[in-house]
C-alpha cells in the first residue's frame, strides 16, 4: 500500500470516528434517538435542571412474550418455576401457562409480569440495557391529551413519542415500562414500613414540579417510586436500549 | 432542608393508591433464604481496601444504611444515631448485630474519603464502610426500596431508610425514623437469634 493511500485511509477513519452517530447504526426493530436534553420533572432549590442525554438505539416497541420466551429458553434461571423470590415475586409471568407457554393470543404482545431483574437480564443478554428515567422521559414523555386514549385507563401517562420521533416506528401500547433507575424519584411509595412522619422520610428534596399540570408525569414518577425490583405486575413491561455503536 | 411539601403528599397519595392495587394482586411466599439480598452478585470494597462479597456478611444481623460522606442533611444524623445505638444497646443485643454503611456516591467517596469519614465519625470496627460500582449501588437500593437521585453536583435526594437484615441477609425490618426512634430495631434484634 502506498503511503499516500494509507494516509488518506487514516484520515477517513478519523473522520468516521468524529462523525455524529447515525440512525443506520441501529438494528432492525430499533429506532435511533439523537442526543438531546432531559428536563427533570422536579425542580430543586437550584431551579429547573437540564440533563444532556446521549444518542441511543431504542427498541421500537416493548419486548414481546415471544421475544422473552427466546430468552427463557437460553437462560433457564429465569424460568418461572426456578426464579428466586429476591429476583421476582410469585406473580412473575403469571399469565403464562408454564415455563414455556405464553397465552397463545398474547405471543406478539408485550411481556408483562416481569421484574426489574428479569427485564435487565433480558436486555443484557441482547447486548443492551434498560433505559434510564432521563432517556425514557425524553423519548416517551410527549404529552397526549387524556381523551386520545379511551381504553387503557392510564394510557396518557404511559408514554407517547417525543415530537421529534413522531414519524418513526416507535410504539407505546399502553403499559408501564421499567427503567434502570426507577428508584430515583423523590416520592415515597412505601407503605406498611414507613412508620415515621412524612417529613422524616426524605432529605434534600424541596421538590416542585416543573409543570404541575402534567398529571401523566406525576403518575409515572409516583408509580416508579412505588415499585420494588422484584415486582411483577400485569401492566408493567419493558423495552431495551443500546449505546449507538 | 428536609421539609415536605404539598406536592410530595399528593404524590404519596397516588403512590399508595397504586400500591394498594399491587398489594391486592400479589402473594408472598418463599423458601427460607430465597429472599436473601446476599444473592446479589455484586462486588464491594471496604474502606480498608479489602474486597467483599455480600455472602461474607452471613452470620450476623446487620443494620444497613445508604449514605454519602458529603451529605449535609440527615445522613450524619442517621450515622450518629447508629453509633449511639451501637454503644448504648444492652450486651445481649450488642453481640448479634453489625453495622453497614454503603455510599451512594462512589465517584466522590473514594476509599481514602471513607477512611477519613470513619475517623471523623469515630466509627468502631463493628461498622463496615462499603464502596461499589454505581450499578451495584443502584441494584442494592432497588432491592431495599431505597430511592435516591443526584440533584446537583455533590448532593443527593434520598430516602432516610434503615434496614435490618437477619443473619441470612433477609430484610426483617425497615424504618425511616431511626434517628428519633431506635426501640423497634432493638426489639427486632432480640426477636431474631443469630444462627452461626
């Protein structure tokens, strides 16, 4: 190879690294979400915050029963007959008939009754992870009028595409979704063991909602705060994200 | 500042309503040890540099709190309360329990910082100070039901939750007002004989 060609190839490679991440880097059934900014729902005493969010490849829809079955076949520890109570409560995959049989009509529907541990393990096995709250709120925090969702009672709070992703294949079928740091909201959802006065439960909050009229966000943040990592609920599923390669 | 607001109370109401639904739809049954948090496959380092995996804690009960050393709110109050508790408790309870402080801010709380904290807070050898990766801390907190978030550089909003683990690592008691009421913890310790 002549030195000039080698040099120009090096330049091309360098340009390649310097380029911003492109949508083409994402796989099938993924949507490219460009870098952006997340505005946390709660202001602090320092005022409204803006958190930069890196670009990601995002699952266009929540993981389905069929997808999850594939994972279960490869990873026997996550079968419902074998799962430990620490990692998922008894309702884990409650709607499956046995270890390998989801409801026939729900095969291509989102898997629910999955714990945070199971969801995280699935994503890791597929080379990804659960989205952070910041990522989720950024791609799904678009506000939609309650009236647009007739059937699912909390559908307006369960996400809809951010305006800039409106023309993508991104889908929100009206379920709650796990986030990797679901336990970051400053809300107490714990009952039974919280014997103290309200004011003794938290420190460092002084919280105020950025937009107090955003009822959907109130619901999401308090729902997340009420979860435990082994909860497996009827309306709670997940999708995965990957760093843009 | 630790003042609660109307917003927080409203949110708590919603959360309780949602949880009530959860409670009605789930059962709780499990084999002994199946709920032990020592099943978490995370790696930790003590302030003295020694590596630690959670199963190494088996045998003693543990009083566990998540803290960070630059906390100016309730963490020092909680830690002081744990320390006073450890010194004042009757001998029969004293030998059954150890104390675990886990930092939620591993970036700032290096081992050297934790060692300095141990000196400043005058923590004796029954206290372990642990540092782990951000994801290990997030996982441990998720299992405990401890919520926390970094709100601005150096400060966190966080639960004031302390947890008692039995000698196998199962959660047997949690409360958010330990600093002003440690009686319940003493009761729990007495009710759970240590199995060695």
